[in-house]
C-alpha cells in the first residue's frame, strides 16, 4: 500500500556514507527530510545534492536533518561526492543511504515489490520512480510527500517553506495561505470557533468572508 500523509514513516536499518543507522533513532527528536535518487552519477541529481549541501544550514536552523538515498552502494556515493563538489561547489555534508537491495525503496513505495536485480545493472529508467521527498516529524509521522519526474530538478526552497508552515501550524492553531512565507499573515484554523479565536486574538482579525479569518503570524 502507498504511504499516506499521517502514516508512520517505516523504520529501517541501512548503510550510509556516515555509517550504519536505524532511521527512527537517527531522526531522534528532530524533523527529517528523506530524498531519493534513481542512480548515482546522474546529472539532475548531481545538481540537487550540491544545492542541498549549501542549504544544510537552513535545515539545521529548523531542527531538521537531511538524508539522501540511492540504490547504488555507499562506495559509489563517496566517489560521486567528488564530482558533486567539483561541479556544484559543495559536496554532500549529510548522510547518503546505499539501498543496494532496493529494500528501502520498496518499503517506501518508490519501487514495486517485484523489482529486483543488481543495482549496477539497473538503469536510471529502471529506478525512475525513486524521486521522492518525504518530510517526517519528530513523531515519526509523514508530513509531506512530493514525487518528481527524472527530468525536473526539485525545488528544495519549497521544501524549506513547507517545513516553516508545518512547524508553525503544529505549534499554533493556524493554517498558511497560498505562497505563504515566513513572517506573512496566516489564517485561523477552521477548527477554532470565533469564541475561542477571540481569546487567542483579542485584537480581532480581518474576515473578507466569515470562514477566512486573517491574523498576523503568531510569534514564539
């Protein structure tokens, strides 16, 4: 069955460029981003891995760990890192999982259970569905799933934006409107009655319609 938002992210043990991990233990009390790649030494993924290395301080500020996955072995990941550094200006500064038996890709629904074969003989096209981004909360629940085609580089600035929204809305009873960015106005959640909203927002709110109650972004 395909994973859905709100499902517990499947736990697993795996080899990475920073040693063997158990996924839930590795996440700990942090948020996490797991992003997958169909094959090492592929051009679009090379640009993505370099950009994520440059963005890592932004994820760190949000208490969010990042981890990559490819079906190739860890030794290949380490060789690929040299290319990434030389072409993108930054090498991966986060772990990369080697999913050589395809078990994690299958566990996360990125490959069918029937998929098999030596990873060295599988082509990027064989693994083209291994192009997911999962955002996972400290409760180990899946908060976001985005799947990209091989020909379209991922927008990791958007992943940061979503994490800002997820973390804000987990703490306060609000939702974020279209294209929202940190510091902009938000919407009082529909689950909050007007009576309760008056206690939280005694200064009131803007309401172009009764069901659209707009307030400044809560702080803290």
